[in-house]
C-alpha cells in the first residue's frame, strides 16, 4: 500500500531545508572570514542533513507528546522524519 505525505508536511520540510542551507552557508562564510579555514562541501552537506533530521525528530516528538496529552493516536508512518527519508534522503 502506497502512503502519500500531506502537502503541508512537505512544504514544512522544504522550508526547513532552505533555512538549514542558508544557516550552513552563513556559518561557513563566518568561519572562513574569521579562521581562514574552509571545510569540504561533503562536510557541510552532512551537517545540513544532521540538523534537518534532528529538527524533524524533535517535531515528531512534540506531536507525539501533544497527542498523548489529548489521547490521540499518532500514525508512525506519517511522521516528519519518515517523510524526509521517503522524499529527500539519498
């Protein structure tokens, strides 16, 4: 059975990707200005993926905690992290 991700969830993930990329570029620019040391693109990409997965996991935990308080069941297939791996992770 194929499960599709809600468009709002994909939109949120895309916005987070943009924010993580902007942050990584800004952070790398500052490091290069102040230390004159450049990191390889692979390291920057890895850092972006780690930041995104941590944020998405935290968002899923918040939803789970809120659902527990409201006695609502949460579908584990419909998590932000699952959507990340399904659509974006290579």
